[in-house]
């Protein structure tokens, strides 16, 4: 079962509702795949995949239309990512093997791809759709305040360090006396990536120690964030430094705040209950 968690909320009701439905449809296929009682389950699954493909197409159209209204800077990137999802489902129709055992394995791999793609797409790209109107708020650097305290000392300490690194990104963006910011921002991005990987490993280890039930969803969110950083186009940063850096700062800030408030704070509450 794959859960639509609070840190997947982007703040646009229509899009959030459609994302929930995509999760529901994928879970429905997942349940059918695990069902050994239904004799013709693969016929049902093929029908559900077709419905998923049609619904995803409608959702992508709605999402892209909404982004066009906002003149969203990542619209073209979103269109490319949507095309990759479409192509994967289309390939499933063409490359579906014969024989139950082979179909079981093929469909299992397909579902893992689809849910991983969906998590990464929502957290790595769609999250910024709902934040674009509040871009002016990122003009001021974020500070670690009591609002972000989870109650777990190790996690809070490492979150403070992440805030510090993002603050450094903000400093570079605003510094008018740095004409070429490429080298420094690449260094900071690398520091951010390395420390984030370190922090996520610590956080996941802690969640394992308390048998936190939200660990699988947390891992998917973490993987999506790391993928976003690793896929940053450094050439674009060098070519369009100010605009790209401002978008990057906006993403890092909003993702971290959203993840702490909607996901990480639940870790501390779970520990208190336990």
C-alpha cells in the first residue's frame, strides 16, 4: 500500500485531489496484483492500467493549464516529465509479456516505477506549483525557529545545519559584489547534497529504532529530494545565474519547511505517544 502523505500536499486543491486519486488507482492495481484468488486478475489489471493512463492524461492537462495561468517557469520541464510517464505506460501495453509469472514480475516492476515517479514528481516538481505565488516571501532568509522543532534533539540539530546551508545559498544570491556566483553555488550545492544525505541516513536510522510506521513514505520523500538536487542543471545555473539561483532557493526553502512541518514533526509526536 502506498500512502499519500501530508508532505505531498502542494496547496492547490484540484491538483492535490487528483494526486490522491492517482495514488488510489495505483493502490487498486497493487491490490489486484497481490490477489491470488481472482483467476482473471490480469485482465482486470490491464483495464485498470488503461483507466490510470486516461486519468493521468487528464491530470497532466489540468496541471499544465494551471501552470500556464501562473506563467510558471518550470512548465516545459513538467511537460517533459509528464511525457516520460505517458511513455512508460504506453510501453507497458506494447511490451507486456505472455504467461502469468512473467506478467506478475513485469507489472510489479511497472508499479514500483510509477509510484517512485509519482512521489519524486510531486515532491521534486509539483510542490513548487503551489508555492509560486508566495515567492516574495523567500526574499528574507529563513531561520530555524520553535515552529520547526520536532522534539528529537539529533533531528533538530541537523535541521538547524540545513537551514544554515540554505542561508548561505541566500547570502550568495543577494551579494551584489559577487559578479560570478557559479563556483560558490556549485560548492554550496555539493555541501547541501552531502549533508542532506548524511541527515536523511541519521533520520531514517532513528525512525527504524522507534519502529516508526511512516518510515517508507519518509524514505520516498528523501529519495525525491536527493534526486532533485542531483538533477540540477549546473550549465543552466552558469548561463542564467540569478533567475536559476532564486528558483533554487525557493525550492530548497519551501521543500524543507513543508517536509519538517508535515512529515518530520510527526516523528517526535510518535515517539511521545510510544
